[in-house]
């Protein structure tokens, strides 16, 4: 049976039909769902996972039970996809809204990645050569890697080495990924970043 013919995948495609034609292929040990070549959702073990973005993680956590984790070379890798609980699954309007956000975020990241292939970390807003060196020291050597890790996790990696690091650096990283000056980050975005930071710190405690 092809991925697109799996019963749950067929149901999801029907519920997301307003997004446009959806294709499916095996990915990360599950089935990735794509719209016009952009992956925005994942099905694994009869669960739907939607892609999250930096500012949306706190919202997804309200209707999610877990991250999607897959094993790569014997090591667990946490992806920015969240499982959808029954409350959200049963609310078609809200579920479709989240799917639209997931797709929009995935498209934006794909465009940014294409534009960033010829850029260095130091070329991003709020960052310079010293920030690029700090990021290199924690294993983040490209803009694409920074996007994959996310501002919050990148901040925690650096803070583990530099305890005196303030929240201003988190705003700088988030602004760099959003393409704006740190001072221009919306209050709502800062709030979501703080919630994600607190959640990750509690997970690691």
C-alpha cells in the first residue's frame, strides 16, 4: 500500500483538502505530508504531527502531547513537529487553522533556506562575527542549522557555556531568524519564546 493510501493519511488529506493537493511519502520512519513540495505534517504510529515554528510552539503545546522523535544513527532526534490531541482533532476549524499555520511556516522556512545558502551567520540581523563564533562553538555553523535548532535551543546551548548570557541574546537570535532587529520583536513573540524557554528548562531539570 502506498503512503497516500494509508487510511489515516487519506482522512487527513480529505480534512485538509482546502490547502490544495497533498502528496505523501515515507519520511523519518513515518509518512510526510506535502503541499506543492513543502512538508508541513507527519503521520507516525497512527498519530498526526503538525510542524511548528519558533513563535507558535507555545500554541501547539496547548493541544499537543509530545514532540516527534526519531532515531538517527542510534541517537534520538527531536523534530519541531507536535502530535495533535483529540480536542484539536475534533475541532475541524481550529485544526485547519493550525495546518495552515504549519504550511505557511514551512513555506517561509524553505524560502529563507534558499536565500540563506549564500549567507553566513554573521550576515543576519543582530549577529556579527563574535556571535557567529559563539554559535560555531556549540555546533551551529550555518543559518540552516540555526533554523533547525531554533532560537531557544541555540540560546540554551550558548548559555551553558556563558552563564552570564542575558535574555537580550535570545531576542537577538529570534530577531535574526525573523529578519528584524531584536527591539522590533513583538511582545507576543517574546512571550511565546519565554514559555518555550521555561518548558525546555523544566524538561532538562
